[in-house]
C-alpha cells in the first residue's frame, strides 16, 4: 500500500513542479519594443518592432525636445544616446518595461486632454485639469490644441496631418507646451465668436 501512495505523491509533486515551471518561463519573456532611428521615427508607415535580447532589457524612447531620435531596446541603442537615460528627470529619455510601451512622447510635452461633453471643466475651468503626456510624435514638433464648436476639445497634435487640420480650422488653435506650460488651458466659451489664435 505504501509504495502506491509514495508513487502517486511523487507523480503529483512532479506534475506541480512542471506546471509551476511553465508559469515561470512565461513570466520571464523578452520584451518587444517599437524601433526606429532618426527620420524613420517620423514615418508612421515604417513603425516596426524588435524583440530585446536580454530578459533584463527594457524599452526606451530618446528625445531632442519633442522630436523622437530613437526608439528601441535600451541595450541596443548607441552609447552616446543611452547616457541620456542615465540622468533621472532629464526629459530626454523615457523608459518602460512592458511590450510595445515606448509609444509615449516626452514628459516635457504634455497637454490638457479633454472633451467638454464628458468633463464640464474642459470648457471654462480647464485650469483645474492636469496635463497628460502625449503619444510619441511623428511630426518634428509637438503641439497642444484647443478646438471649440458645440463642445470644447483639448488635446495633442503630434502628427503633421493633425497640425494641418487644426491650422485650417478657424475654431482650432495650436500652442507649444515647450513655450508655455499648460498652454492649451485658456478659457473659451462654447460657441464663442472670440477665439485666440496662437499659431
């Protein structure tokens, strides 16, 4: 009787060890990061992914102002660019540790992002709202916008198409968060005939 119990115990123990090992293998997977360099970072059609080669590696985005210089795995970027990630709070590098997480813009370029149909503060009390980081730009510059029609919208204009669309609309205004923090927090009334133009 005892050998059968011992055999079942060992079989069960082996099965538990194998199944928990599978969980550990899945938890320790390599990160995948968006990858680009230079001008290719401004082309949405060339967006590609790479898999990091080290389990401890993470994704980075390197900036020059609002412009993206490099995206990829930290251990694969050139040394002179990697040094930008060494100084905390520099605003020239963002780091993250999940798959394809390096699609956020520089923390220095944040805009209010709201719609007055969902948040009444968005129209005339925007000063109480906090700016949020924009997505990584594909244009050479990042801008914030304020647009008014039946509702007031505030957000990021990080593509050339978004920026041109806003410039063509008399009810939309662009501003640079590098010039004035919270630049798109100006008060505007819904359906107002007076609207400030920044650019």
